[in-house]
């Protein structure tokens, strides 16, 4: 078992400093050197891993100590980095920012400590010179268990500006491993929930990632960064890689011989949010996973026995989704038949009667609309009743991130009881449907995928 994966964590003092540009650029630059690179993202973000995948040619992975628990961070990392020469982990928010009210939990610093990985601090130097030394010194000395192995200075204005910054950092004792000038070509467009996903701008995203790789290769000391990564040593704790396969002591998931049930998973531009482990868990449980595009496909995949509709941006594509009436009817008929349907956030909106006045699938007696208010945060959840995903009382952690409102917010049989910190119920359970705003990571509760596939076999 190889647990000494060379690795770096790319962090910053705050959001907007350039972590995604640097992390994605490093992945692309190292890949261009012929290294097999594994990309990871701290936290629940679905969008950045799409850019990581473009840079590395491998699926992007998330490392979330809140959703999955600290004990799964190292195993999930080793699973994702299997067979790679080097791993780059992009942080979330500021280095020490974690789950609200939970101390360091789920922060970039927390994940770096769990992986015993050196941190490279990306600093937006556009409005400072000598003060950068105080900033870097503070972050490097705040927690002695966090090893800040170097700094990459971003948005440097000129050679003179660079000289002032380097002179100041000499006294801080943290080496400068890269200097990046301002570059418009690496900018990635954003909207109401962050960056625009790769699936919606693929050719432009490919060009942007290539530009990031070239900029980082020009401005950073790749040899020094690789040496820093290779000095990380073994991942602590003797962790074995996570696996989607059930443990030998668990009951077999295949209830009958023959091919597994077809589980259709929504994809395309409107439904881009998913964790790679969900598909791996469904496949390990015996399902044949087939992706379809609700914007273009007029029918569900042949033989569909279950449906998974994850997150994304249906509000951006409401007119197009509504116009695909044949598929909306097919989804409604499948749900009416009692087949298992799991819907998260965007999937919840798609199952409503309407979204911003546009007809949707009509599976749920609810309407959805855009809102000015951002709903954001981790949630502790408990299954209110039995469903295709969980038995009553099952506890899971999730994440909400949306600017939409569903009315009513819960059906006669809610999906979850949540603490936000106010206790409330939310979501819908009816027949085989489980629909909720809550994004969950099934690796934390593998029984969810096994239960779903078993219901697909028997419904």
C-alpha cells in the first residue's frame, strides 16, 4: 500500500486571492511535465473540481471533514490519488476558516493537518508591499501543526513591486516559490453561486486552464514546489484507501443473478453537481449507471429502474428544461410508478410543478422560484421517516447552497429534520421519491447507495 503520495495544499488568507488559478495552474503545469496529477478540493464545492479535471485528465475529488468526518479525509485522498505521481489540494476560503461555530473543523488547515501536507500560501499582493511579511508571518505562525512551506505572490504589478515584496518576505523566513502578474486570460466568469461550471463553457474553460498552466509554469519554481510535495512523507495514521466496495462482513448487495438495475443519473449543463464517489458506490452496489441530459434527451435511458438528479443550475435553463416536455412526462411517469428517485437541490427544483413560472415535472406539489437571499451552510440532518435512501433516524451531514425558494419547503412526509441552528423539517418523501435541498456525500454513509440500488431491484 502506497501512502507517501507527494502532495501540496494550496491555501490563501481569504477568498478571492487566486487559489483556483494557482491550484489549477499547478495541476496543468505538472501534468504538462508528464506527471500523473490528482486534483482535490477542500469543502463541498462542485465547480472547482471540474476545472481540476480539465487540468489533470482525472476526475476531481472533494475532501470535506464535515460532510464525511475527519476519519475519511485521508482514505478518500488516497483513493483519489491512487496511481498518481503528485497530488494538489485546493483549499477553501481562508486557510483557517472552517465550519461556522466548529473551530478548525473542515478548514483548509484542518485538512492539511489530517494529510500532513505542506501548505503553499497564495497572497494577493496587489495592494501591499512590506505588509505582506506581517501577513505571511501571522499565517505561518498561527498554528505550529500547519507547515507553510512557501508563498506564491499573485497579482504583482511590476518588477519593482516584486522586488519590494521579496525584500519584505526575506525577513519572514518563508520562501517565495512563485510570482504571478495580473493576467486577464486566466479569469473565469462567475455568477450567483460562484464560477460558471466547465460543462457550460467547455472550449473557453479548456483555453483558460491552459493559460493558467502556462502562467504558473512561467512564474513559479516548479522544481522547488515538487520537492516540497515529495518531502511530505507518509499520510498519517496508517490509512488505507477508501473503497466503494462493501466490507466482507456486510450482506451481499446483489439480490439476484444477472445484470444490475439501470440507474439514470442527470448530467449536462443544467445538472453538473455530483461527487465521483456516488457513481462509484452505485456501481459497486450492482447498478448500471447511465448518464442522460435533461436538456436534450427526450426519454430516460432504456430500462431505467431508478433516477438520481443532483445539483446544478436548472434556474439558468428553466425555459429549455420546460420545453423538453417528453422527458418531463417520462420522469413523472417513472416517479408515479414508485421507482426510486433521489433528487438534491437542482433535482428538487426539477421535480416541482414549476420553476420561475415554467412548467417542470410536476412530481411534487410545490413551486420553485429564484430569490435574492443566499442560503448557505453545513447542516446536521436526521431522516424523519423511511425512504429509498435511509431508514428513519439515520443521521447524515449535508450542505445547502442556493438562491431559490421552494414552497412549501416540506411535504406531508419530510425528507430531513435539520438544525440550521433553528430546528426545522425540509424536503419531500412520497412513494419512491426522496427530494431535498440538502447535498450529502454518500461516502459518509455507504448504506445509502446500497439501499437505493436494492430498491431499484425490487420496485
